[in-house]
């Protein structure tokens, strides 16, 4: 079952995938399902995705949602300012 239950969420997702885009979304409109759906794309397509300026709480929420959706098969690789070059 898709996380994107509402038509406008599916439309946002499709537009972001089909075209390069910037999404500005008000609270309460379902950003988490859209982000988790977008985070699945690099797994399926073996590509790179960068997600910038995410708080620790948001990072944990995304990790949990992605893990639940993929049965623990997918994880996020977090690179921060203190990540050594050898680890990147």
C-alpha cells in the first residue's frame, strides 16, 4: 500500500520525480509520507539523494518510517560535519 494516500500528495511526488523541484509544504499536509516515498527512489534506482538541514528528531522519524516500510532493508547514511573523509 502506498504511503501517499491523498491525491495532492501523489501529485506532489510525481512532479518531484518527473522534474527537478523544490517543495515548500505547510505543517500538517503530510510531508513525512512524501519524504519517505522519495527516499525509496535511491534504493530502487541505486542513485544518490541528499537531504539537507534535517533535525535529529526528523532524522529519527525518517529512519523509523523507512525501516518500517522496507522491513529493515533500507537505512539512511548520515554524513555530518564531523564525518571523516575516509568514512564518506
